[in-house]
C-alpha cells in the first residue's frame, strides 16, 4: 500500500486509532517502522505496544507519497479493516 493511499483512507479516523498487522488468524501490534535497505520503502515492526495513526503519520511526514508500506516480512500490504469493538479503534493491516 502506498503511503498516500493509507493517509487518504485514514485521514478522518481518530488519531488515537491503534495499528495492528494480521497474519493468518494472528493479530499483532505494530510498534515501530524501519527503512528497507536500498529502497525508499518502509516495513512495519511487530512489538508489544501498538503505535497510533498519529505516531505513524508523524514519523512518515517527510516521506514521498510513493513510499510503500510493507509487512514485517517485506511483503506488500494490500489494505486494512477496522475493529470498533474496543475503546480506541483498531486498524488492522493485512
């Protein structure tokens, strides 16, 4: 998913929305971002505490709109779905 697409799709969501990654039936917290070596792309890093949409957009503020968000295994991220069952909405990338 290109960074600009993610920003356009999440611009009206709560900045406190939490970010997760889904792999199969497992949903894991996205806690950091890392540059992919020799590439303009960014990959998500799985951790214990999820980052918020506002944290992600602040960290990627100066990045090109064509920057691709990749999974922790550097696979393309195709989209996301929302979980509104918790106090803070969850954005689950997949």
